[in-house]
C-alpha cells in the first residue's frame, strides 16, 4: 500500500510540472509588446524589396527622374503623394555602406534595403517602408556648414536604427 500514494504523488508532481511549463510557455509567447501596441501583435516587417532603380521606383509608385547613372551607383529624385525623396541603388554592399556612413553626417532618415537607399522626411520614409520594406536608419547632423573634413564617423553617437 505504501507504493500507491507514492505513485499518485509522482503523477501529481509530473502534472504540476507540465502545467507550470505550459504557463511559462504561454507567458513567453504573450502578444503584449513592451512598445505600447496595446496588446495587438506587432506587424511583421515586409522583406526589403530588391531590383533595379526603375523596378524599385515602380514598386514605390514613382516615375524616377534619374540624376546620376554611374557604374557604382544610380540615383533618382522621386515624388509621390507621400512626398519627395531620393532613391539610390548601389553596385556593391560595401559601396552602399560607405555612402550611408558619409550621408549620415548630414542627418536625415534613410530607408535601407539590399543595395538601395531611399532618403526623405521621416513620414515619407515611413510610407515607403510599407511599400518597399527595409530598415529605417536615422542620424543627427554632426556638422553645421561646410567643415571640409568629410569622412566616416563609425560608431559615433547620434546614429540609430529601427
């Protein structure tokens, strides 16, 4: 008879462990975000679009006015109902990153995808993100006027990514 209560006790401990694990799992999967979405699940960001300058412009709803057509980058002015922005495509990932690092010295909002960048006002960049996907990067201006220094300031404070 001594073994029957021990068997029930082991089953009770196992059942409690299963319930506790389930509660912990559910707590870890809560849809209540820390950023104030009011309990709504966070929207999954759209994967960044890829393609040519013209293809990206078409996805964004813009008829591109090409300003630069070089081997390392192509750049166009765009205008949509959301506002004006500059769309730039790059031949290499490294060329893109170097361009962004230099451009951030002037501040601004950048929508960054694979070998492309759209630069505009924050609300325009946010609207474009809905069509093109990508990551928003912002920077505060580091220089006032023409400092003549140029260059990259990797790791400098004032840069943020969202």
